[in-house]
């Protein structure tokens, strides 16, 4: 099952961070598992999921792939 994450102006909003956590939990994955599969540190991923870190597009794409999240870009 894929969740849809809408991104306006190519920035993830706080609401979207909550969707990332929901997606991870639905897959039964821990933050450590997601971070290892996406190639980032567990501490960094934890902060990213809480909205405290920014990520390059490449890193976001890797995380979203692990979480099986489909991205829709909306440019204003």
C-alpha cells in the first residue's frame, strides 16, 4: 500500500512528517531499519521524521522509496 505525500514548493511540511511516521509504522519498520535502508544515520533520520532536519532531494527520495510513499509535486 502506498501513501501519497504532497509537497508544495518542493518542501516537506510538518503535516507530511507525520505522514512519514505513519507510513513507517504501517510497514512495521523501526527508525533504525528505515535509516539503514536509506543510507542515513538513525539519529539523523529520527530528527528528520520530527521535522528538525532538512534533506537533499536524493536523500528524501531514498527515504520515500523505503517507506513506499508516492510523491506528488505541486509547484505554486
